[in-house]
């Protein structure tokens, strides 16, 4: 758990320089999460495309995962389920379509995060408006 927290912090520090492109999620004040992964959300006004970015990272041996179920009201399993929705779920759809995970597995070290950050920087430099 401690190593996952440290790895989350390592990614956060490195990706902070790209905040014009990414929403960097933070823990709820007073919480101490055991991070599953590091979620990255591409901002609405960024020229970056999630599919192209994750494809680029995967091609460079950097594992990514999409945000699991996303807006579950759009999942086939819920097509015949009676449920109540509050609001329009625009934020849910935005997160579903613009977020992805990077790893914080305890076996990753600082050199891995340097590599991830360098590849993200390279992708961004090639994909500016």
C-alpha cells in the first residue's frame, strides 16, 4: 500500500507539468487511499486524443487501461433495468470518454516513471495545435 502511494505521488509530480492537458485527480482530503492506479483525464480544451495517446503509450511498452464501465446507464447489462438518474450525467460521460489509468504497481520504480513522463512529453510535443 505504501509503495502504491509513493508511485502515485511520483506520477503526480511528473505529470503536473502537463496540467494544461490533464486533470490530475487527488485524494479526498483526510483520506489515505490504496491506489489501484493513476487516473488521467484529458481536459476538454486539450488537443490531445485519448485513443491516440494510449495507443502511443502502449506502443512504447507503457501499459494503460480505460476507465472500467464508465457510464453504467449505457452498458447493455442495464438496458432492461429500472433505475433512477439524477441530472444529465455529462460529467460521467466526459470521464468515461477522456480518462485512462497508468500503473502504480509496487514493482515500478522511479526510472519507469521517468520513462512514462518522457514519452508523454514526446507525444504532447508532436500533438500540439
